[in-house]
C-alpha cells in the first residue's frame, strides 16, 4: 500500500509512505491525498472496554475513587443495571469500535481477560490489579511469582486526599518482588513516588470529572514515563480527542511530549516506518496550521483513513473511489455528524443488538 502526498508531524513537506501487510489486495493499493496529515495509530493505554455504554455517572466532585464508587453504586443502581443487561461480548465490541472511530489502533484493556475475536484494532490484555482498595488479595496478586516478569497495571492515587497518597506508599512497600509498576491516574502521586513506577497513565478528563484535579504530569514526567488513557465513558467522553485537548490545555506536557504519550511514550521524532507495523491514521490537515495544531484539532469526522497491521479498518466516503477494490461487504456505513465512514465489521448490526437489550443506549454515530 502506498500513501501518496501526506504530511507528517516532523516533516517539512508531503511524502509518500509504503506499508506492507502480506495482503495482496491491500499491498496493491495506491492512495493519493490532498492536505492530509499522517501519524501512527493512537495508543489508548487505559480503557475498560466493557464499560463504554455507560453515561457519565456522578453529580459532584469526590475526594477519591472509593467515595465515587460507593456513591454511584447507591444512587445509580437503575442506570448500572440497565447497561449490564447487555451481554459482555457486545459491550466489549462496542468499546473496540469506540476506539477505532477515533483513530486508536491499540487499546490496553484493564481488568479480567475479555472475549475479543477478530477485532479491527489491537487489543492488549495486561496483568491488571484494580486497586489497593477494591481488589481482593491484591498483595498476593502483586507478588505472584509466576508473573514476576510481567508489569503490573493498577489504579493508584486516584484522589486528592491524604488517603490517596498513602495508598501509593502502601503499594510500593508491598511490591516485594520489585515488579515493574504501571500506575493509572496517580493524581495524588509525588515526584519521589513516581521514581518507583515504570510509567504513569495519565487520564486527565476522567480525573477532572471525578476530582476536579489531575496528576501533576509536568512534574512526574521528570521521574517516569507518561502514557495516555481515557478510562471508560463512566467518567469521560467517548471521543479520545476531547481528552487529548483537555490535556493540552493544562500545558503540563509539551506538544511533542503529549504526542509521545499517545504512542507508548515514543518521541515525536520517530519516523513512520515498519516499527509501527503498518498502523497509520490519515486526517484532514488545516492548510494554515502547523502539524501539531492540526493533529490536536482532529475530530473523528475528519479522519480519512485508519490502517492497522497493514489492513484498512476505516475510511471516509471521499476515499471510496480509490478503495473500490476492497471487499466492501466486510465494511458497514455509519455517519459521524454529516460525514460518512466505512468501518470494518458490522457496526450497525452491533448497535441494533445492543438496543435490543438496552433501548436507552446512545451512540455517537448513526447507522445505515
């Protein structure tokens, strides 16, 4: 596959990008763009794929996640029960499509292993522990010798009180096997504590919704790697670009650092090459804006193409003439606002199935 006349984040002008997939049809494609920006597919380092049919739940700011958890379990029982009527497999599929529609090509799910079959994007299942407060036998799970080489991903320091800060110290002190720790949220984390973590996954929109405060990413970045995550729609928008712009507004990371957090911590200077395994997103570029300004202004409706592992997974209707050789029976049509997208898989059918269990489900796309 050749992607002609595209701009890159660090490039000085349009370039052509070659992607090999091993798929004869895909490899033969020659696509030409006009005023387009190409970048590696986004990495959403923290999501709960089965929790993305929920509306945002909560009506005030909380001191920590345990206070929020107790509040919603008491005050939103009906809303929670309505969503949980949807079979797990269907909820997971929607969580995957939610990410694809935004140009995410790799999502890391937090929680128990989920049923994922033939997903159009890459789903990584990590060694997850929910948290110090909510996970039973978390100390044993943390120090499981059979998993000593696996990094542990855990919600930690999700609060703005002393309890949340002490929780981080408790986790560190019980890491007896000195396993690599990847903390999610880290709102209460200090720079000194950050030194004990391989990475911290920053979820600013979720943090502001729950706590009206987020992690001090500008300080923590000097002591650990900052990755980026959305969490689920329980605490944030379905659209990762809303989360990204919220992060940019804090000015805690430079444009290059924030961009890197969306690509597994890699520098924005890294080139689009085989290291990305053919996971590329092409979006419309503002002619007068810088590459970074165009990148951070992206919305799902101006995504032109999503390629994951060399395979076309989503494309805009304006690309149809150049993509007619694809098997269009494998794609379904949906609208984001007034723009028509072709999505790999039966998204309209999935939405219809979900509605049968949960008539109140609201989707950000309309189906044909």
